[in-house]
C-alpha cells in the first residue's frame, strides 16, 4: 500500500515559497519585462533559428525502430492503466492507474515533450490503434471542416475537472471511468475528423505538440528528418489555429486553480466541511472562474495591443498566445516538480503490482520515496526559477513575434507592452500562489 | 532611446521591492531552518523533554474546532492523540504512520517530525482531514 493525500496523489505537499524568494522573483520578472522593450533585438530572429541543423543520418535511422518501441510501450501502458482503473483494486495506493495518469502522464509527459520533443507522436496509443486498424491506408483527414483546437480545449478541461473538482480524483475507479469516456470521445473525434485529428486535434496530443516546440529536437515537416535547434526558438513555428488561446487558458487556468486550492483561505473559508458532490460543485465553479480570469487578463491585454496597432483583437490574441506556452510549462514544473520526483518511486513500486492483487512482478513493490531526498530550499529555487525562466522565454517569444508582425520597431514596441504586462501579471500571480497561506 | 530612463526607474523600483522582502521575519526563518543542521540538533535536544502535543476530538466524524493547522520545526517530537466517536484509522501521510481509533479507544502516535514539507493527518476510511502539519 502506498500513502496518498486526501485530495489526490502524493504523500506530501511543498512548503510555502519563502517571501524573499518571491520578492526577488517578482522583481526580476518586472525587470525582464521592461528590458525586453528597450534592449532586445530589433529584427525577428526566432523563425530563422527555428530551422535548426540536421542530426546525423545514424540518429535518423535509429529513430524508426525507436518509434516502434515507443508505440508498443504507449499501447501497453494504456492497456494496463485502463484495466487497472476499471478492474483493479479500488484502493488509493494499491493501484497504478492514478499514479501513471497524474504523475507520469499529465506532468511527466509535459516535461518530456518540452525537453525531448514530440515523443507523444509515437507513444500516443490512440494513434497506434488507428494505424493498426486502418493499416495506414485511407485519408488522414475527413472532408469535414477543421474544428481547430476547441475540442482539444474541452477535452483537457474534462481532465482538469477530474483532477481538481471531482471529489474523488485519486480513486482508481474514477480514473478508469474517465479514461474510458475520454477514449470513447477520442474515437468519435477520429471517426468524425479523420485519423490525422488524433495527432494534433485530440486534447493531450495538441498540448504535448505545443510544448514540444520548445524542445531542441524536432522533425522537419518537409523532409521528415530529425533536426536540432536552440530551445524555445520553435515557438516561432506554432501555427495559430482557432481555439489555441482557449486551450492555453484551460491548461494555465487549471494549474493556477490547483495553486488556489492549496491556499488556506480556499480550503477553510470557501470549502469548509463540504464533501462529495457539493464539494465538486464549488470546485467546478472555482475552476471555471479561474480559467475565465486567466482568459480575461490575456484578452484585455491583447485588446489594448490591437487598439494600439489597428489590428483585430482576436487575431492578436491568437497570434501571441504561443508565448504563453513556456509559462504553461513553468507553472506545471513549479506546482508538480517535487510530486513527479517523489511519486515516480511509487510508480516503480506499483509496476510490480499494478492491479493491487498482491503481486511482486519486478521485485520493486517495497520501493518507497524518501521525502528527505530533495531539500526544501532546492524545491523552492526550482519553483521560483521555473516561473521566472518561463516568463523570460515568453517575453522573448512575444517580442520576436511582434517584430514579425510590425516591421516598424516603435509599433512593435507599442504592440508588446500590454502583452508583457499580462505576462508579468501571470508570473507574479504564479509566484504569489506558491506563497501559500 | 527614450526607454532608458524608464528601465533605470524600473530597476530601482524592482530592487526596492526585493529589498522589502528581506525584512519579513518568516522569510528569513524559513531559510535558516532549512540550511542550518546544527539548529535542528539543538531543537531536538531541547524538544526531547517536551514533545509537541496535538489533541484532536472527532465528533460526528468531523474534528472539533475544524481542521487543525500545526507548524513544527524539523526534528521536533510530536505526540498525536485522536479521540473519535467513530471507528476508523488515523493516518499521518508522508511519515506513513497509522493507528486505529474507536469510541473509547483513542489513537496515539508519537514520532519525530524529521521530514520537511506539508502533510495531512486524516481518517483513512472517511477521508476527513484532521490536522495539516507544516514542518519547516
């Protein structure tokens, strides 16, 4: 059995961020913002840098078999998690499903995508199943109009709801049922919009795809060769699609709301002693409010920016929203870094007994996290560092994009200012949530 | 460029803002307690005589007075006692300690708070959180 928290997976939460670290972080964020306006490059550079360099032939040749291994692995893990969720022991701590979903998949895969590239393309069990079923034949897209990222945003919202609002998120059965329903929805989407939708239209595929643009490793769209480039430069290649901003609001809003639920004020004054579906209802309202608030900040900022440059507000909102992608990752790292580190030990342990039947397949059932391995100082620095680094990357991306859209540097400056202000708001808000209390 | 004075002003404001942060006592105490191991040893020897006592009474499945918030220093001895009018299991997360509780049979757990972080003490069966421990 593995100890779990009342609200979810994990035996321990991080300490509040030290106030001095918050202050320096916030100050730094503000400085970065204004330095961007005055001292950065004056011609767009990222798109060019995003072309990168080709990797050696040998690496490209190895990628094929490696992708096969990943496909098998992804399908296997999906099968095990689905089975465990639906028919494994319904005891938190004895079932691998919640741990894989919340730790390895939700947070782990975000980090893997940002560092190593779009590995989800191969790990994606839905895509693998589709490939096998259609034997690679038939059109990748149906003739129906592209729905953009709206379905993806809604699908991710359903996951955020499960994780943060539902009153029993860590119960294996909850995870199992949600995964079953989600898979059915994904199947419907693939039937309606074509197999290609599974790669860039389904919720997690879309998110991991966006995060992977920050990675140094990528596959060139034209030649299909593996290439390498400076991290973060890939943000310049993100296509603006309808619903992209909504997807970002959902993901950023959900991690923000996670921070809100850890505040004393929230658990004591807002939730009180409510349980069950009453609790779920309150949390749902909270999640939707926070997502709306995140959206409001961005839409207000882009409206001001659009007015200053005679542009359409929604075009501007979508054009610059890729610069929020580093902030999405930064929030995830700040909130979940220690969780991923510690609870991965439990994933290793439960791999020996995924369904809670008392097995010990690999001899790892007694592996347990030592919660003293990471000092609280280290964790605090990673949290603050990640948020500030995300802010910096976002500011650089926004700056570059404004230069692409407005060759006149003064106009570019005018277009950036409100956006950078919005990013400072997100960064300082993100840091203050870590203060707890 | 006209934005240079603005940058200088912002830098000054930012440094002032950062300077304010140093004055906060809770901020400095957090860093000293996590970096000085000798301080933890001292607190163990002084705390050895008097463990921190946490008493919880559970009525109708809920802790009387609501969820308790307790701050502890790393190395502090803790004596947790839970009385309840229901039969359940008291579990200290992170430390992974548990003891059964029943009407007339209080749960008693004594341990050293040697892992820093935030932990919950809950009734395993009902999922009700009794105490939120913050160990710094």
